C-alpha cells in the first residue's frame, strides 16, 4: 500500500522506485534534490526533465549534477574581476532553504497602491518587465553568499519604470488586474509571499534559461508582479502587447502550498 503525505498526494517509496527500475543511489539523489520522499508528481517532473535532456547520461549521473540550468554564467559579472562567475547554482533543496532565509530577512515591501488586497484564490500571476538575470546586488547575495564586492549594476531607466507604473496603475483602477506589487528586497519570491498575505499559496514555473536563484531572488528594478482573474487574461495580454511591455506568465494562486516548477516548497504560512 502506497504512502501519502498530509495533502493526500501519493509518495514514492524506495521499494516503488526499485520496482520502476530506478536504482537505490538514484533514489537517494532524488531525496537529496527534493529534501524528502518525493511525490508521484515530483518524480514525474524530474523524469520528464531527464527525458527532455535526451538521456545523454544515466539517470543517476544526471540527478547527481542536477542544477536548474548550468553552474556558470557570464552575465553574473561584467567587470575585470571574474571570481563571481564560479558561484555554483543552488540545487532545488538548497533553494527551499534559501527561500525561507531570504523572505524572513526582508521587511514587508509597500505595494505602491496602499490598501490593495492580497492575491485572490485561483487568480493568474504575471511578472511585468524584463526577467532578471543577475542577483549579485541583492539581499540573497549579501546574506547567503556573503558577497561584499559590488558588481556592475544593470540599471533600468527611470522613465521606463514610470511608464510601467502608469499603464499598470490604469489597469488596476479599471479592475483588469486586482493587485500590483513592485519586485523589491528579496526578489520575486519574497514579493509573491508578501502578496499572498499568508492566506493563499502560489504555483509558478521559472524560466529554464535563467539561473533559479537569479529568477527567484534577483532584485533588478523595473519589475512588477500582478494578479488578475482568468476572465481578464486575454484583455490584459492585449494591453501589454499594445503598450509593448514585456510580461512573463508565472502561474496561478493556490489554496496555501508554494510550488516552484512542480516542486513543493512548503506551506506559505511557513514563510510568514
């Protein structure tokens, strides 16, 4: 008889894994990546990622080196000092621990539109603005990586930010979107947690071309998280296209769990 977690999701035991032809060392790597016994969905996600990689190496070998993308990125530092290029990308289990540390270290950020509600159940989540590809000038870098050297900052023109605020503010006033929050200290992840109000969770997908820590914890200015009812989705995207504004679909609001790339990051209340 299979085990289930507290949410009724079926867990995959070592015996089930071995019956599927997955070795014990590979199972231990899965446990290491997720930090506990995996659910069927989480195992399926990892296997699908391995399949998408073309099975260029054994499952165990792939799992052992599994990071979000790769370990080094040229964009991390553009100055003459190249030491930051060697910062290893955290694995999924590390990002869960980092998420708790980063969120709890930052003060709540103002939403820019005082008194607006937190995300609503089943609403869609978008990030408006360019996807951040750097994180060295962030709370995450200072607190978790202990980086003291100042990287070359990627600046956003102030007029661009004002333009985004103007367009998004008008959509908020018109009821097209229900909440609008600038990405600030703690990055995208902290902004999503604060937008949840501790009452709802979120299920998001990250960009596979961007380091997981950069996507979640980067604090690059000029980005906003918006939530909206599904019925407003087409109109919202039309307005973004007309205004020539970049936006990235993140996912949707859930009852209380935090999911990133189908990996369970825990109950949202644990971050408050």
